[in-house]
């Protein structure tokens, strides 16, 4: 039984060794020359305006969480589409119920105003 897990253990150990080796080599070999310009925050080629620690609206995070939830739910459609021909009518009805539940959730969020950016 343990022999079946041995390849997984070997892969884990090799990947851990490679990760640690890369970090150690980068700290040993890399040159360090920090300047105030290099230490400035950089975003899309624009000079930063104001503090990098400014506060974001809660709506920003709500929309981000909703995007992740609906994006992950969309991932469930891909395996279903891959075996759609084997599931026949039962699979179609189950996915229709799943999509309708998502649609009800989206309508609820829309009516609550969570998608409005003010």
C-alpha cells in the first residue's frame, strides 16, 4: 500500500528541494543595490500618487468576492459539458437547476444593490 504513495512523496520532496534551492540561490547570487527610486511602489508605468496604504471601499471587496463565487461556479460547467452526451436528460435537468439557482443568486445580489458602484 505504501508503495503506491511513494511516487507522490518523491515528487513532493523534489519540488520542495527545487523551491528551497531557488530561494537560497537567489539570496546568495543576487546583487543588492536598493535606491529610493527602486523602492518606490510601481503600478502600470505611472508614478504613484499619494500613499500606498489608502483604504478601499467595502463594495470593491464585495464585487471581488461575487466575481470569485460566480467564476468558481462557472468552472463546474466544464466537466458537465465534457460528459454531457453520457448524462442525457437527467444531466441536463440537474445543470438547469444549478444554473437557475445561480441566476436567482445573481438577481438577489443585483436587487440588493451590491453591484452598484457609487
